C-alpha cells in the first residue's frame, strides 16, 4: 500500500502521455533524413532538407515575436512552402489558419477577422485580395509575407537548428473552415490530439503503409489534403504536392509512385475519366480510388474503378470529424452500386438519434452524433454553434443516416438542414436525386425546397442533361414509378452543368439554387 504508480504526480503522467504533431514529425525527420519527404514534380526534398527549412521558418517566426497560440494565416495554392508553414506552426505551438482563396472578399474578411492573425503568408497573386478585405491586415498588428523571394530570404537569414518545441495535445494546430454552403464559413479548431488520431485512423482504416505516397492535389485549406499530408509526413511517407487536379502532372507521377488512396472529388470526375482515357498511364499501383460516392453516379463509380483497376472508396466524413463516421467500405472494381452501405469508422462512437435525442432503432433514419479522439475542438468564436452542436456531450453532425438491420452498416439519407417538410411528411432530397441519376441522360441533379402555400414546402429538381430528349414529364414519370407521389418533384428546371453553384469541394450550394425559385 502507498508505493504504487498512483503516487506519481498527476501532471507528470499527463505530460508523459501527450505529444504534438511537431514532436512526432521532428522524430520522423531525424529517423528518415535521407528519404524523400515532399515533391512537386519540379523540386523534391528529403526529410533532412525539408526539416531544415521547417526549422528555419519556425526560428524566423520566433524572432518576429510569434508566441504559442498565435494565429498564422495562409492564403495560397498548394505548395511545399505551405506545408512548411503548417509544420513550423506545429513545432512552436502557433496555429495555422488555412484560408480559402476562392472566397469572395467579404467572406475572406470574415474568415481572417475570426482568427486575428499576427502573420499572413500569402501568394503574391492574392495580396490584392488581402488589401480589399481590410481584415486583420493592419501593418501594426499583422505582417504579410509573400511566398517566393521574400519567403526564401526569410529562411536564409534564420538558423536550421531545432526550435524549442512548445505544443501539447489539446493545443491548437489548424483552423480549417467549413464549406459555407449556407451563410458564412465557420472556423473549426483542430488540435494536435485530433490530428494525431486522424493519422491513426487514416493508416489503420485504409491500410496505408508508412512509406506511401500521398497526392495532395485538393486544396490544403481542406482536410482532404491537410489531414493526410500531415499523417504521411508523421509516418515517413512522401507527399506529392500539386496545385489543383492536373492530370498532366498527376498521372505521369502515378507511373513512378505507388499510392494507397488516390482521393477524388465530385467536381473533377469527368476530367479524371477523360484524362485516363486520353493519357492511358501505366500505373505503378493505386490501392483505392475515389471518395464521396454519394455525390456521383453509379456509372461513374464503376467507370473510374475500371480505369484505375482499384476499388472505389465509399467515404463519409467532415472537417469536424475527419474520416469518421463512415469511411472504409470499398465498392469492387466495375460494380455499379445500387446502395451505398458504409462501414462505421473505427476509434469513435456513433449513434443515430431522433429530434428528442433518443436512439432510433435499426432501419429508421436518425441524426448522426459522434464522439472520439479525432473530433475537432469547436467552432472559433461561435458559442451558439458550439452549444447547439455539442449538446449532450456528443457532436451532432447534422447528417441523417440509417443503420442497416442485421449488418450494422450505415446508409446516408441526407443533410438534416436539407430536409423538406411537405404537408407533414419528411422528404430527403438525396433519395429523389438517386432515382433521377439512374437515367443516363442526367449528368447532375440537385433537389431543393420551394415554398408552397398549400403544402408548406415542395421539392423541385434542377437537372443538367446530356440529351435534350429528356423532358420534365419523363423525369416525373420515372420518379412516380419508384417513389410515393408526395416525394416526387413538383417541377423540373433544366440548367447547364457549369451553372450549378458549387463550393470549393465541388458540393452544390443548394441555397443558391433555392434563390432562383419564386414562392409558389
């Protein structure tokens, strides 16, 4: 009695059981100093070389007076220096705030003001946007450093020695912004703890080897590139950095590099198919391809998996949760899926609940709530959203799913905020969209709500067609064959494919489409 481990002071136990992304990366860089870390098709750096540049930047920021918890904004396309800023912040305890350069000026102003950065690293092309935004760029409060010559001079003047590491598990690592399909974007606070567990989930759930090459072509201001780039660099793999989906760069690189997961977003699907048919690369090895299968047609899923000779990943996650709650199920090569049954992601708890917060039985739709160590730590300066989203000690995703009886798999129904309430009935737009997309003459569809004096709300379908023989009557007749009458669209609006308003991940902005509809 009295001599056991429980007499070790609690703060020492806490200190010994936590670490940071910066500390893990530093050890990896020392262990794999001669191995390739980053490559952009023109320049390539070993872990030793890359880590020296990260250290020079970290020391330069310390010399500028950057302190732990200070925010550092990034406004740039994908590049090796972008990753250097993220990892330098990870080492000294600063927080990298990854700005979406595709935003309107007022949106960018909001996002920068939200975090009040002390330094902004920006591509020269976007300096004008910063001046127009007039947010967080007061010369007395915030220094703007341009990528390019100014950045390289900053590194050249700084020491390559390891800086004093200053970050713990719950300290901030990144602030990433939600897609903002409705209203202004929210800033999601990602801790070192969350990033470390996201790396674990990525590696274990998708069977990613430590020496894998990850292709960071989607914007680094989203988790699709930032999460998995950091995961790769903490494990000794290579990050191939590409500024947007450039098949002339990516496909030849795939002839020289194996990748376990080549992620794809809905907005590039047609370009991927066209490029693969045109270039016909001799792929070295792609383990899994795709993602977000709910947002493309079954025909496209089958064709892409055939072209890459790799199963298609039925992924489902978010900025707030990482790959959870439902990433891991694979659609076999060449299969046109009739249903998308997702496998629950490991290392987290997932429940489906009704409006009262009670768990729904299998086979019934319920909102997804989740908790686990990969979860983000809340929205920046948004107590109302945090109170709503974290009620009951669980994060409420706002997504509706069904747990399949007897299988335990999850099937996406729709976003809760897209729910259409028509005459007392619940209509989920995604159900209608899946039916409409079965017609090969349909390239894209989005079902939105329209105000209606009699029913309250009714569904209306916006469709991009590749064959003008498809008429509204044909669409409505097809829906009535497979859906109850109350769920069928009350009208069809045909538009061009490029007229669909989209966010930076390729998701359609339904709120913008709804603005095109008059009240009935």
